[in-house]
C-alpha cells in the first residue's frame, strides 16, 4: 500500500479515499502517516477522504489527527 500510494502521489494524486479500508489498526495508521509525510516532503497537501469510523477512532486515540489532516472523533 505504501509503495502504491507514494507512486500515486509522485504521479499527481492529491486525495486518497480511505473509506473502503476493511482493516484498521495501528499499522494502518502508521502507513497513512508515512504516506502523508511522503506527500509533505514533495510539497503536496494530500487529503484523506471518507475515513471509516474505526480509523477516526484510532486517530483520536493516538492523537494523530494533525499529522493526517483528519479530525479526531
């Protein structure tokens, strides 16, 4: 997922719909942070859209909403 996302960013992707994530755990959150950091290093303001409730919950639990550009729930 990380390789595909960074390649997409390099090709011009500016938004990732995460609404279809089936499994959300700390590894998923860490991967999304890595993706967002890659985008930021390239000067891209990447957005994650349609976060599922489980992701929003973990974002709040880990207090990483600012890193991901997502509101915590």
